C-alpha cells in the first residue's frame, strides 16, 4: 500500500472533520433540494414546461464542463479560501432562489450554485485528507463518501415536509442559512494547509494541458475512472428499479438500499482499508457488484439481492475517495483527482438513468442487471488495467 499524503498532524481533529463533512452535506443539498421538490417546481413556474428540468440538472451540467477546471482553480487560490468563498456564494444563491425570481434568474442562480458545489466537493476531501492522521484517513474519507446519501435522506425526511408545509422559499432560506452558518464556523476553526508554492498561471492553453496531464496519469485519473462506472450504475439502479419490486416491499427496499450502502461503507469498508489498499477495496466492490447484478438477473427484484448489491456498491463508494490520497501525495494532485471525480461523477449521473431507461424499453427488466453489471465489470477492468500500468512504471501503489 502506498504511503499516501502526509497528514498535517499526528492526531485527527475529529470536530473539524465533522464540520467539513457538514459543509459537504450543504453541497449535496444544492442537488437534493431541487430533486426532492421537483414536483413542486412547476407550481412555482407554471409557464416553464420542460425547461423546469434544467433547474435540477444545471448544477450537474456545470460539473461536467468544469469539474477538472474546479480542481485546478481551487489548487491555485488555496483550499480554505476556496471553500469559504464557495459556501458564501452558495448561501447567496439560495437566498436569491428563496425569492422565487423569474425563471432566467433562477437558472442563472443554479449555474452559480454549480460553481459553488464544485469548489466545495474539490476542496473538502482535499482538506480532510491533509488534516487526517494517516491511520484515520481511510475512515475520514469513507465518512466523506457518505455525504450525498445522508443529505438526500435528511432532505427527504425534513426538507420536503418543510417545503410542503411552508413553501419552497422556506426550504431555500433554510439551506442558505445552513451554508452561511458553515462558512462562519469554518472561517474560525479551519486553518490553511501549507502552501505548495506558486502554480502555473491559469489560461485556456494551461487548462487544456492540465486536462491532458490528469487523464494521462494512472494515479490522478484512477479514482475518477472507476467513479464514472459507479455513478452510472448507482443512480440508474435507484431510479428505475422501484417498478420491478413488489408493492408491499418497494418503499422498504428503496429506503434500505442507500442506508445499507452507507452502513457497509462505514463498517466493512473501513475495516478492510486497515489491511488492504483502497484500490483493492474498490476492485472488490466492483467484483461483488457484478455478482450481485447477476443475482438480480436470475432473481428479478429479489429484496435480498437488492440489499446485497447496495452493500457491494458501498465498498466502492467510500474507498474511491480514499484512493485519492493513497495514489497522490501532493494536495494539488489530490485537488486535480477530486476535480476529475466530480467531472466523471456528473457524467455518470447524467448518462446512467436515460441510457438504462432507454434499454428497458426494448430489453425489459433484464436490461437493468445486464447494463449495470457490464458497467461494474468495466469499472473493475479499468482499475486492474491502471494498476498494472502503475506497477509497470515501477512505482509502488
């Protein structure tokens, strides 16, 4: 196993780690607050028609275009500064949305929020990796990997009822206040990590060169390469699986799946990271996910198979973030890797559901386990291939 990034202290500042994770919950809510209230948006914008879908998807679209750029920018302006600015910008965007402005302004606020989201999801895991003691880094980054699932669960539990009871504006105001509170607390508690020295000036040619550097690197690109196939499968499974489950267990299984994924990630995943490298845990997760997809193909909609698949995906979820510092010592490279993960994750989120849904039209239920099983298999193959390339370069994992 590689040595990973060197922590700034021998003891992990757990309170600060939890605060940073809390900032991540706010970033995930930038997606989730629109997703859990999607059916309420046409009531606020009755003339929008299909355009209302862009209110949800623009944050992801910004991630597709500028995920790697965010990693480059955050590394240049420093992680603490980027995070605090992103939190304040996110708070401001939510306050604008609380006024339910005309649709063009709402869409513009979502573009701004997309930039805020990217800066947070690049800066926070980079900071967590640097602040954590080496022995705790697997646990802290696995915790970070739960931020999306936890945020969506909280929004479903409390955010949607708030919007139903008091209107969309109340939810957006609450989110803006939460982001501002995170910014105020972290401005006091978070210190900057050591500067690595001057970075090359940011320009279009430099951005293109950095893109090439990132995706040619078997170290920087590896976490993102696997993350593409994970997000493609995870989102599509949770979206299109419900109709194929029995009515009496549908709600229970769909609630239990993300919780199972988080639970396995935080228990078995963390335990495995103490004995084998994060890359190996990710590969194990992909291999088990292929087997579970085959189980779902043989036993359509079997509840135990669904939960087994969720558990296998949990190994991929947490360990993928832990691969970033294990493969990349320098914070700037970690920021690049996290930016690439954001970019590939948004591509996977965007493509997964429509591709699988289209396949279901002609192939029926079997298209779901076959396509997702194929994606899991490709994720495993990509990681094995990149690992072999790293070993051929005579650099230890």
